[in-house]
């Protein structure tokens, strides 16, 4: 007994208290699968900014003063603000519902269009879809809602507002049970690079560089750039998004450009992984998942693909890895498949398999982007229901934590999508059912 507690106990006895003072003990809890009752090992438990993991039996322990707890686990829907009451503090059990996100993407303009948004929600109502990926900062740097992050207004990112009331939109989506992912385009940011040339990527001559779309990028090594994007991510978390997804979290793939640090692989990897690690740290109090979009070839290349994305480093700082496995993007093919658009199943399955082998991560840590747009690189074929289903089947066979459909025009149909079904079982059970249900 330390001196402080010993003194309190002595005083209690002197004043006639029959029972010595005993400080409250820790709050012990357990996280289990809501469907099977099985313990969930490695669940992330957040209390007052502190982050812990459950042990192999799904157990965790909290300081006695905590009033609420938040929990999330890979392959499950997260749970926020769970009250810790005196009646349950010794036997707190948290039940997480299994979830396999199956989503589609809406741009800055797509989420703001009633027609496109309602079309997406109709598909979610009628098909296996259950997730929306929404632009919080789009490809042209537009922040489409009234943000409290002052820099967004200062640099002109708020000139186009397509979402009039983000709070109301999120309320509607939550009522419908939609899993929500906030997409934030990070280093491709024309408004910030234009307003702040000191933060911009430069040409060899020192001018602000522009890409093929005539858009300027910002330097991934600049901490001011990090802070701006993390502030937007925190705001999205506060609005209630389930997941933060960083896109264009990379260096440009154009050689010869100038940055604030020498353009070496070591510096590139340090900048990208450093940004994601900082984002993870500052998002910790909000109980949101963190993921990033990565080039498809990053699954195969042992280096950083000259853009700062090195698979093993990314695996250490992200909850989910989201490789963009569009067959049209594999211009050199993959081993054994030189015509990728003719083999969408193999492109998706083998790329995920290679990534899992390299990282030693389970399938539930991956969620690929799938192609739902017309080919642009090979024979211009239309990616319809069969091609989409081939990709979805590959993701299921691998055992990924769902998938996301990409169409930059926000045009999606039922083609290739399965019917709405009620999920049951743990993530491992669901993946086994997907594999077992494949046609022979």
C-alpha cells in the first residue's frame, strides 16, 4: 500500500469508520461478436483519447473513472459512446455487429446531386451495397460543405458548395444504416498549391508544377499540408463518418520534380508513412477507421513505385489498405496475364494474394477498389455486369473486407450486383460462405 492510501485508511479508522478505504478497481470488459458470441481479439478500445487492444479472449480493462467507451474491430461496425454504469462496470460486455462494406463512390458533385444521391441510395436499398464513399475534399481540392477549417475558405476551396447541410446528410445516411467513408484527396490540391506556392511541388526551374489536368500539387513533406488534411479528417470524424480514406496520398509519378527534401525513396516513404502515422495518432480519440488508396502495382513492386507508397510501411499505419485494382490501370499486366482487361478476376485475386503474402496481414485488412467504368487503356471495352461480378467474386474468394466500385461519373446500375441479404456470422464465417458458394 502506498503512503497516500495508507494515510487515508488510518484516518478512516481514527474517525470510527468500520471499513478501511478501498479505491475503486478497474472496469473490466469483453468485446464479442454480436452474432456468434465469440470473443474478438485485437479490438480497438478508445476511452478519453487512450487506445488499447483486447487480448486473445476479447478482454480489456479501463481506469475506474471512465464514463464511456468506444470500440471498433476489423470486419465489424464500430460502436461509439457506450456508457459505463456502476451496474455493469465489473461485467461490461460489448457486442459488435459484423459488417462487410460494399460500396460505391460519389464525387463532390455526385453527393450534392439529389438525382445521383437518390440513385445511389436506391441501389443500397435494393442490392448488396451498404456503403457510400463521399468526397470531403475532391480531386480539384474542393471542400463541398461549410467547413470550420479556416484554411479551406482562405485558399478558395469553398467556392463550390454542393452539400448544404452535412449534419443533416449524415443523419439521413445513418438512419438508413449506410456505412460512411470520407474520401480526402491529399497531395493533389490545386487551390492550396496556387494560394501557397511555397507549399507547391516545383518544376526543375522552380515554377509551380501542373499535372496533365493542369492541376498543381502540394509537397508531401510539408507539415502545413499534413495539418490541413488532418483537420478536415477530424472534422469528418466529428460529423460521424465511420472511416477516413486518404487518396492521392503519394508523390507525383512525374520524374525530375523538385520538393523540399531530396527526391529519394527513403524521403518519399518517410513523408507518406509519416503523414499517415500522424493522422492515425490525431484521429485516435474519434474511434474511426483509417485507410488509404494505393496504386495497384504497389501490391507487386518491392520498392515504393517512385511515389512513396511502400506496401510494408503502409501496412503498419493503416486499418485497411485499399488497392486500386482496376484492370485498365495495369498497363504492363501481371505475371501470366498480359491483357488485364480480359482477366478482371485474376487481376483482383492475384494482386490481393500477393499483398497479403508480403504483409502477412489477414484478408480482412484489405478492401479493393473495383472498376465500374469503361476501359481507357486497351480495347475500350465496357465494364458491365459480368466484369463487375468477376471482380466482386475475386475479392470474396480472397476474403477481403468488402470492396468499392469506382465510376468517376457516378453512374451505377444493378448489373453485377447481388440482392440485398441479411448478414450473419462472423467475418471469417462470411468469407467461408462466399468461397463455398462459388460455382464449380
